[in-house]
């Protein structure tokens, strides 16, 4: 019988960030990057790309984030390559965040949770990203499965892209005494709900995190009260700056934020030394900025 | 060079519904159903389950909807089984709706579109379901790729589950002259946006459809103006009735609605004749109700 889980995902992330810095390096083998790296557009190309990333990042960053879409593009063969890359990353001691952005309900959500969070799955990650459009409550099977083995779920709440703002900033409303009242925004309701889960709504605190784009201004919710890991995309290609990121997350506890970088590191090309130097420099820059 | 596409997804669905009725049969090999059917919890079990469904449904219903999560649960091997099941369904002349509920931005969204809508992909479907949390505009790569080959995208707008209501009913807002104005709900903004895409925002009308739960009351948007296929879950296990479904979609054009049933048909068990009779009866019942 396994020991009871006493350490949540947030604690594991904070410990890794304390050692190496707050960077999460993307593993994004798009068709463009495969070509740029001189690799074939095939499952072998995906596998070589991913294993090279793992080798380069292993002693340099705390976490990697394989983007599932780029593997799924090549169907079963691509997912096979992802299995190899994730196994290598686990073996190398990296935290693995599967960027899958799944979301569904009931037994279907249970099946997605099983794919990405069950310790016996070939695709098991330390955390998986999920989309909350069908409701935070619909993701509950993933929260519970994650908590049972000290893993995490990172809910996309505030995306770094502009197209999602009108949905994420929409105002929740409710009827009482025949009148319509307006509540907080969708994103703030979700952040509050995640905070509640981390403060006692789940077996293990720190299980549920949130994606909060580094390109944004603060919302009403005080991120210091999230109690879970923040994954911050948007630095670099999408216009987010290191300084803006540091300001946005200034109130968060130490080790509570992972800044995602993908293109700016992967653009260094396939040379192992160049990749390692670029990732290391990005990690040090973020460490200095986020203190 | 292929012929230019003149016929959108909605026209193809309407023609199939006119022949066979408005039913979309789910292919949902959950662990529970595999056990109930006496099949192993393995990729072989998934494949056998899916191929049996295709054989039973082929001459009876217009469309099938494999639930991707139940295949993904077994990682690359499971996705390999899904490839076989989808190939068999295409071969049998069924419309195939991949229930993947993907959603992302930029080149990542392009990769998901490629996986499910590129004619050269082993997973190519007639349509794929997507989640709009990151914005309807973020799904554009899928709309464009679908339109280029007469395929479709079905956006989850109004889920049949209660947990998503507060997000989907939240009220969009905007600032003008220093004041905050409230607009339509998230779900009505999305339905309006889909209607606009189908009325000229895309190369081929009828490319984009919507999931609208059969368990719901009407929203403000008049579904007769959607211009795309409605996929309606929620009949049966989730409490939706055939009569309620007929009322909710009374104003929609003929052949514009596919009612999804999964558990009530798959519960008939593995016997081919029983499966076929159950699917046929469900399809006839829906045909009578939706006229």
C-alpha cells in the first residue's frame, strides 16, 4: 500500500524552483521547428526533438511542458513519440507538465484524468492543463486523481491571447428575489474556486493551479490567495516582458510561479550546447526578476 | 488538383439526416462498458468495441461520435485503436464526429486542426468538437482547414451539464465613454459569432456548428439563424427528453440537428442484432419527434 500523500504539487514545484529557478521550458515540435532543426516531419522527428530538449534542459530548468498538439498531429505514432519523451523527462528528474488543455464531464473527464494523471499510464505527467468551459466542477475527477498521488492540474483561467478576453472577463450573474445581480468575472470566480479547493476542498492542498497570461493586467482576485501553482505564458513572442511578469506576480509566494518560454529557447536550434545555454540564461533572468 | 469545395458540412449532414434520421450514435468504450461487453481493458478491447459499433450502426444512423477520451486513456495504443475505428466508420459511409473537445491558440490550434481535419491524417473526421474558452477567434485555424474540404467544427457552446452554466450564461461587457455596458451572454455571443461565420465569414457556409444541450431552456439567440449543425447531447441519462428536444429545436431547418445518444444505445450490449435494433429504434423515435 503506498504511503499517504502529504506533499502536494505546489510544494514539489516550489522546491524545484528554489533549486533551479522559475522557468518551464516548452517542448513544441511544430512542423516549422522540426524543419528549422533539420528533422523529418515524422514520429522519429518528434522523438528526436523531444529527447534533445530533455537532454538540454535536464540540469538547467525545473520543469518542461510538452505541447501535446504537436505530437497528436501525427496521430498514434506521434503519441508514441510523446510517451518516449515524457518517460525520458521523468527519468531525468524534470517536472513534466502535459499541455493538453482537455476538458469534459463525468466519465469522459475521468478518462482524460486517467490518461494524464494515473501513475500507470504511459502518458502520466506531474500536472496536466485543462480548459474550464464546462465548469470548474466538471474537472473534479482530475483534481481528485491528481491529489491522490501528489500530482497537479493547471486550469487555463486567464489566457495570454486577446481572443479569449471577452469570455474570461464576462460577468457572472444570478437571480435573487426576482432581480438579476452581477457577480465577479468568470476568471475571478474560477480563481476563487481554485483557491477554495486548495484551502480544504481537496485531500491535498496545492493540487490545483492556474494559467495566468504574463501579458495581462491584474484582475480583482489577489493571486497571493490562490494556494496553487501559476503557469504564466506570453513572455517573448506574445509581447509579455520579464519586468511586467515580475510586477504581475509580485505578491505570490516564493516558488509559486512557473514562467513558460518556448519559442525563444527552442529557436536556439538543435545544438545541445546552444539549447542548454539559452535555457540557462532565460532561467537566470527569470530568477533575478521574480526573486 | 481537387475540385473546389461547394458543399459545406451542414449540407452533408442534412442529406444524411434526410435518409436515416437525426441520430448521432456515440462510440464510448469506457472501462465500465468494456467490462459489460465482456471485452478486455486494452487497445484490442477498444478496437473490438468500436468496430462492433460501426458494424451495427452503419446502415441505421447517419453519424457516429467516437469519444476520444476513452481511447486516449490507453495512450498511443488506444489512439491506434481509434485510427482503426475511424477508418472503418469512414469506409462504411458514416459521418464521423470526433468528440475531442480540443482548444488552443495559434500554431498549437493549427496542429490540433491538422490532427482531426487534414484529409491526410489517420484521425481525420468529418467534424471535430472544440472548446471555445480561449475565444472563438482562436479556433479559426480549424474553421479554415475544415472549410477547405467540406468538413466541420462543432463548438461546445451550451453544455448539457449544470457545472458550466455560470460561465456560459455570464454576461459579456465592454467600456464606452468611460461607462461599463453589459452585452449578451457568453453563449449567445458565441452563437451569434458562429452564425456570422456561416453567413459569409468563411469560404464555405455551414462549416461551424454548435453543441447545445437538450436539457436546456432556450437562450436569447434564435437557433434558426445558426446556419450550422447543432449537436444535442443530454437525452436519456442526463435527463433530457425527446419531447423537450423537439421543442427546443423546433425552429431549426430540416436536417440541422443531430441528437447524440450513447449510453442508452451502448447499454444494449455487444450483440450485433440487439445494438442495431436499439440504435434503429432510437433513430426512428427522434425522426418522428423532430419531423
